[in-house]
C-alpha cells in the first residue's frame, strides 16, 4: 500500500493529466519551478536527500495546531474539502428524493453539523445499547452482546471479515482476526520505555473519565477502568506482533466450526455465528489461533462485571466523536493529544466529511467524479501504468539471480496483474442504507451495520473482481494479492499548485510512476505478495534456489532499515516494514528505466537548473513532502508497516546507483553505502 501519511482526499482540479508526460515538460517555462522552490541547498543531497529536496517547503509549512502532521497530501486534502463542502451544502439544502444519494449525503451532513442537537441528545443515541449491556448476567449474555456489537463496528474481542480464501481466490470465506484492544496495538501494553509507559498510564485515566461521563461514580469508574485494562492486557498478551501479522502462511489456519469449538471449549460458536448472520458457515480461517484460545478462556473465567464494563467502554470509544461535547473533547484529549500530539480539534466540518467517507465513500465519489473529474483523464493514467509495467517486464527478464523457469512464472503473474485506474466502472449500491436527520451517532451506527452486511453478504457468491476497496477521492493506492490487481484512485496522482502544462515527464514518472504505480506493482513481488501466484492464490511458484536468493536480498533490506534510529532509541522495524521498503526501492528503479525512454530524458535539457534525472528523484521525494509530530511518529514506529517518510526517500535512494551519479554522492556523504552493501532486488 502506498500510504502517504493517511488516507486522504484529493482535488481533481490538481490532477496531473498525462498530457504533460507526452509534452516532455517545458524547459523555457516562466512559471516558478516547483521542485527548485522546495530545495534546502544548505544540505548536501548525499547527506540527507529528504531534507535537501523538501527543506524549504517544510519551513514554509509548519504543522497546524489541529494536525498531527502536515504534508503535500494535507495540502491536496484541503482543496478537496472545499469541493466536498460545496457538494454537501447543496445536498443538505435540497429537498431530494427519499432514498436518493443526494438525500443521504445531505441528511448525513445536516446531522453531523448540528452540534446543538448533538449536545442536547448527549448519550441518548447509545442508551438502548448501553441498557442491554447493563442487563448482562451470564457468560452466554456476554457472547450475545459481543455478537450484537460487531455489526456496529465496535472492536469487541472478535475480528470477523469475509474475504477471498488466500489459497482459493475464487471463494469468499470467513476470517477471524485478533481484535479487542483500545490502544493502537499489543506493544503499548508491554513496552517499558518512558513514552509508552506514560501513554499506558494516561489510558487508564482516560477510561475512568469516559465512564464517569457515562454516569458512573468516581470509585466505580476507577474500579472498572482497572478491570478493563487488565482484560485488554490479557488479550494483548496473546496478540501477535506487527511483523508476525505479515506471514500469510502463519496467519492462515483453516478449520471447521467444530474444530474452532475445540479450540475454545465452552463457547457456542454455532449460536454466535447465527446471531452474526453467518449461520451457514461451516469452515473458518483463523488468523491467530492462540488469540482465540485465550479469548475463549477469558470468556469462561472473567467475571461478567468486567466484561460489562469492557463492552460499555468499547461502545463509548467507538462513537465518542459523534456524541456530545464532553465525550468528544475527552476522546480527543487522549487519542488526539496524548497519542498524536495535536493541540486542538480539527474543524467539525472536516471531521464530518471524514466520517461520511467511511460511511459511504463511493456514494460521495459518484457525485465528486461527475462534478470534477474528466473521464478522459482515466485513459491517460492507464497509459503511464502500461509504460511502468513494460519496464518491470524488462527488469524481470534481466535478473541475474533468478532462473529462467521462475522468471517465466513471474512474467505470467505480471501480465495477469489487473490495473484499476481512477475510479470504478461499477459503483456500490447504497439503496439499502438508511440515513435520516435524527441523530449523527445513529447515522454512523446504521452506516456501520450496512457496511457489515455488505461484507458478509459476499459469502456463497462469486467473487466480484470489479469491486474497489478505496473511493476515487482517496489519496492512497494498494495491491490486492488475492485479485492480483493494483488499485490507483484518481486522487493519488494529485500535485497541488502544478498545472498540467508545467508538469514535465521527470516529475510525473518520479511522483506517480515510482511512488505509486511501480510501488504497487512491486508489492506483487515483495516478501509477502511474492507468495501468491498469478491467480491470487497462496502457493509457492518459486524454485527453492530462487526463493533463497530472493530471501537473501530481502534480509539485506531488513538489516538496512533495522539500522535506522528514529526518536531517541526507537528503531524502524525492518522486518515489519520490509514489504513497503521493497516496493519503494522497486518502484524507483523500475519507473526510472521507464522514464529513460521519454524524450525529456533523451534530450537531457535542464529545467530550473536541474537535469532530467535530478528532477526524477526530486519528483519522487515530492510525494513524501511533509513532517509530523514526535508523538505520532513514535506511534507509527510501533504500529505501521510503512517507514517514516524521510526514510522512504533516503533509505531506497542509498541503494540506487543512478541517484549517486545524479547528485555526485561521495564516500564521505552520510547516505553513501558501498556497492557491496547496496540492496538490489527487482
């Protein structure tokens, strides 16, 4: 996945049409050069290329108090927010036909923005569910309550999802994943460093405060908070670490429902699955059996009072931002300030738009594309994708460490990769989604239930390979191994402040070709994606010798990134981030060779005093232009499979010979790595 700080929206007004790619750029343009304006020339490129490429921009764009970071992506997001604001205001002010997309968007917006009504309602939207939880008396009641909360998107112990069978991609099956924690992941419950210990201490106080807001007296809230943290710590103890969750074989444990019951004796899985509208399921794939074994033990042995408090807390936590101001503010204090270092809340209207994206992103996307996105642009992006795919084909053919037989299989897989560019050909049908003007929290609850049923209704039906997992206005992209596809939403190609006429090939190939298209293609051949075949099945298609040669190169990039220290003693987790680091490196070298076929590269003319090759590398660095607060950086080191932005530039560049040549990197420079230490994979 190409993760640029967060999943963001982007404005088609800034989308780069590939006409700039065909024109080869304009060396004589009188417009200020975007790349040149961002440079910090006090820094040597060979010492810190990220700072050299983006330093001037960073100085001009401090992090706002309401944000955990600021980036080129946030600049784009601000533009799209304006577009979406206009669409929502228009929808809210129109007497739209009941059940229409415009009605749903308008009513969602109206309830989200009516803070007076939200404050007046207080906890009322959750009261029916809280009352049910208050009535729990037996372990069987607890199981029933958990099953009721799952469709509401409450992170209550179970993590069910209907997905393609990793070993049979033509079949949709039920997966069960570890879940149930209120902190970002299991390490927050055990790491002993001062930063994490402080977060853990604050967490208990936060739960206590939320429970007092719910109506508990101080002593009861404190007691329940202690019980909740103890229960979550037990769940965390049986949860797998970040890097372990990336092993597709270790996280594939198929078993019958009868065998699942043996794994968790005393639990009535038949009843549980029936209540979850999954009663027809006879086989499941359990990601982490040891987690469910412990969850089953806890359900049998933990007092019902502890479970009642835990489930009430998880419900409050899920919907706190959609409740009255005291709940919203306390939720922000912990999750926004303590965890992310933000000084103030983001504007309500932006947060409502984010919720709307999660609730019905493609419904919004249909209006968005219709108003602001030209259909012909989709074809232009597809052409760039073809060019990068062809370059990847040439790279595979030229490999010296892979045998011809495995190469042929790799080429078949590459040929079978389906690129989805811009926006879906078929949109999701939201006709069954009920949105009203009664309550913001209630609308979110109904949207979560709709999304749950949309997912589980895939069971027993043919795999819909046309479906998108992101809306077109999402500033992100992904590779799906089960579909063997790359999905490139329109927004990921956006660059603010740059018109198509001024967009030269170098920027486009670096920014879009390397950091997005080449990156996602390489995910099909990274340490995890390479274990899936051309049909999307988890199956070994490598010779033993070739796999060992590949793993040797993977180990090299793991060691390289393990050696990077971030924030005092925090190190990048090289194993957890290996897939993204491989994809970054692959995208850079593959797209560069595609760029070398353009007229701009062949002519070699400078723009803004920069050679075509220099502009290519700067174009890639442009995509990671941004900075973030230490608090969120520390969080992502523990929870994110992506390296911090600066290392996604400096790390792979240190392995690319063309970068050394373009910027005259010398052995005395900090980024310099001797030939023997440089990683070469694809």
